[in-house]
């Protein structure tokens, strides 16, 4: 009988004092090791984390979602974990869904298990902001066409990563464009990808991305720029048509 895989649950936080106690209580009840990366919170989040029996890595200043993801992947690899499950801390990812990811891990047929809010439309799903849904759809479709993938949700942060196969990826996108770099490198490394349906929840539709990314046109351009730059960088390991039409279109983000 094989041993259960060693799993780390990684949670990036930034000013999540409203939710962090509830989320960590629910996650800890499942019995897995937990790492929280506090990305320079300026509210009561650090004080609340100090009262939680979890590992905490703290950025002195806000460095971005992608940097937190990189830190969690490195931590997992250095800690001899086999899998990293990542989720957000704003109750838009349900801790109760973690056992579904564990069950998928135990099937042992994937390197990346990616949550999808669009794979199986739950009747209690929230309605996402129109611009976010449109950008997600369009960018996901372009990724699929260029990388010969069939994913339905390119931006969901509820994921499980097989750390052994992700350790060689050269990830350095620090912001919300991190998934664009990750998907291209995952395809270039021929990682096995499966999707798992998760609920679509928007507890706070007024939340923003911050700075220029609040503007939908700028956000879409930023995501595509990162995708296209990574496609060009990994072109030798990708399908022949992956970079068609983008060689002269990459602009500064």
C-alpha cells in the first residue's frame, strides 16, 4: 500500500484581516501543513497570523501575487513536499474543496490540477464582473489555440502542483500575469494538466487589481504581453504555430 503524498497548502495574503482567521481555521482542520505568504500587508493581518500555528513568510513590502506564488513553490520544493495546493484567502476558494484536489492528486495522472470556475457551472455560482469574465475567456482561448491545450479557466488560483515536475520552471513574473508565464512554461515542459470544477464566488466585487491594471484594456494588454514574451522565449519547445503572428507585436507592458 502506497503512502499518502506529502502535501503543503500555500495561501498568499495581502490585507486579509477580515478573512484570515476563518480561512486558516477551516484549512488547518483538514490536517495538512500550511504556509502563508504575507505580501506586505498593512492591516491587522500580520498580528492575526502571529496567533496562528502555521508557517508564515513575510514580504517587507508588497511584491505581487506572482512573487508569492514563486515563494510557495520554492518552499514546497525545499521542504521535500510532493504537492503544493494553492488557494486564495478571501473565501472565494472554499477550503471544503481541498479534499477534491487531494483525491485528484491520488489518481496520479497529472502534474497540474487546475481549478476551473467554468468547467461545471454550479447553480449557486456568483456572477463575475463582465470585464473579468471577458478577459478570462479571451485569454484562455488564445492560450488554448497557441499551446494546443483545452483548459477552461486560465486565471483560477486554486491549483495543485506536482513539485518535482514544476521545480525546473523558470518563473519570474511577479504580478497577476503570473499564470500567463506559468501556462506557457507548463506546456513547454509537457506537464500533464487536468481541470477540477470549483465554485465561482465573488465575495467582494468591488475589489481591484491596483494601479493601471484596474483598467480592463490595460489589464488585457498586460496579460497578452506576458504570454507573448514567454511564447517567444520558449518557442523551441512549443507547437509550431505557437508564435504565429506575434513576433513583432510584443509591446512594453
